[in-house]
C-alpha cells in the first residue's frame, strides 16, 4: 500500500509501504538501516558505507556520497532512497527526486539525530527497534553529560577535519554539539566548516586539538607539524565516526567518549 511521509526538508513523499528496495546514500544511515533489522531490503549503498563490512561487500555500490552513479541507481529500481542534505549534492538529489521517492535528513544536533532514527524507523516499519536504539543513545549521552559536569571538564578544543587547507568543524554542526555535550568549548565561532591557518589557530589558544580520522585520514605524523605550530595545545587523533556518524553508531560512541573524557581530565 502507499503511505505518505514528511522528510526533514519538509517535503511530502509517497512510498510503497513497507519499502522493499531501499538505496541509502549516507554511511551512518546505511548502518542504521542494517541495525534496525533490514537486510534484503537494502539493495544499494555508497562506496563509503563500510559498516557492517559483510553487508557492504554484498551490496551494489552506487558511487560516492557526492558523486552518485545515477544510471546505476535507476537500474536498481528503488522504491525508496534515503539521503542527507549536507552529505549529498543538491543537483543529483533533485534529479533523483523527479523519478523516485527520496527521503532527506537534515541533522545538526544529537536531538536531530534521535528524531531521524525515529522517523526512519517509521519510514521502514521498524518503530520498536528505533525506539530501543534511541533509549540506549539517550541514556548513554545523558550519563556522558553528567560525567563531564562532575569531572569539571571545561576545555577549549579545535576539531580538524581536513588538511591543505586546514578546515575545522565550527558552529551549527553535529560535531560541535557532541563536543559541547562532553564539556568541550569549540574555539571556532564561525558556522559550518571554515578554513584556518595554523598561526591563526595558535592565537585561539585551544587546550586540545582533535585530528579526525575522517574525512581526511589524519595520522600520527600529522600531530608533530601541528604541535610545532600550536605548542600550547595537546594534539590527539580521534575516531571521526564517533563524532560525526549520527545513526546507530551513536550507541558505540558512548563508550568511546567515556574513555576520551578520562584522557581530558
């Protein structure tokens, strides 16, 4: 039967319910679909949708998040496509919208992420599973926030996502919200993902500089060049998935962030 849903861009879409041929265009949402108990329903995903790896290996790849193979998507004849405003290219999404039901998320905070899990659970007929994931996420992050307050974590942090040029996560990002929950104050006051010179970053006097594993794969060798430019900060490699994946990976992120808080005290 047909059912109507509203996505997070405030668009109404009509899908065959429950959908049986789903293409996911975002890694964190792909992992969520599998963790909601879908299997054969997910027929296509991007080359970055690596979790879980066994499912990734078995599915048709439809390009990258920002370079979708539209013809490949057409050949799979999906009855639902799930994407994200930030991670996918607008022109390609608009082209797909003319041919298929496309549900889009738009996420800036942990609250947005939990709402997305709820809405995708409804969209794919997995409401109980979605509710349980949100229960775990809510309990875990509530404890994280309380622990950060108890331990008096109040540190200034810069979160680097790219090199050449250096780019950081600023305000109005999911990463910024996760930092705040853990007692960390972002030294970047600009919105989204501004570029910055290391000399300018040094002037901002961060206590910590986090080098994310994605989208740029920072390694140990990069910590030395940044330590030289910003000698007053402790430079740390961090798992980008734990800060920026806004699906079911948030359950795993809780334990990771508990351990991280111990290193910050």
